[in-house]
């Protein structure tokens, strides 16, 4: 059986974009995002978070604190009877730790998930609030969705050759319409 899934960017898609989130107290779900995840789960999609966390490379955030932030996210979702299928993060930044395969827009985190799950990549979606997320999806040959939360509204105004397959106001609108 092939599994369809959604690769979700974290900041600006699930939770408020605060710029280098490093304090667990600053992790706040965006309005409607929990409901969106619930809808997507009901539609039998796997949900995998893939997030660049260069704050780790930059020394603003320890892996331990990042884990605390993710535990908080998982706990709140659990209280809402939602489980994420996986969470991948890239702790690197080329200026501090050299190049890596996992930092978006490289498709490394998606390809890692592909090895673990039997994923039909072409029928899976990469959802993000930046053109870099869209580029990641394209590099991995997923369908791509830009949401206009987080940096989305700014990103959509950029002149770019990176065109998302779909654009939605927020994750909930995507969840309802997919
Ligand atoms: Mg983001
Ligand atoms: Zn990396």
C-alpha cells in the first residue's frame, strides 16, 4: 500500500513565526492549525513535520530545548487526539556547520522520510509559508502548497521562478479543500 502524506513546515504553518524560536513559551499554535491537522488525519494522511532549525547551529538554541519545544507541540496535539507521524529538523547552517543535505530547500528530510515510510512522493504535498519550502517540495518532486500565514503573504509578492502548485489562506483552508 502506498501512503500519501503531507510534509509540513513548522514555523508559520503550524505555529506563530517569531524568528528563531528558542523559548518553549513562544511556541503558540496558529488559529485553526490544530483543527487543520485533525481534518488531515481524518482524511488518512500521514503528517510529517520538516523544519530548519538553524538557531541550533547559530548557538541560540540547544537540541535539548528544541526537544522541549517539540514535546510541547506533541503534548498539545495529543490533548486534541492528534499524533504526528514524524518530526525531522535540520540543526545546521552552512556558515556555521558547513553544507548539509537536510537544510531546506535541499530535499534531505523528505528523502529520509521516504526511506522510512512507503511514500508515494508524487502524490504527497509539501506545505510551507516560504518559497524555500516550495523549492524543497519541487526538489523532492512533491506537490507544493504555499500558505499565506507566517511569511506567506510577503513571500508571494517576491518575483521568483518558484511557483507553488496551490496557494491557500492557511492550513485549515488547505485541509478542508484537499
Ligand atoms: Mg516557515
Ligand atoms: Zn542539515
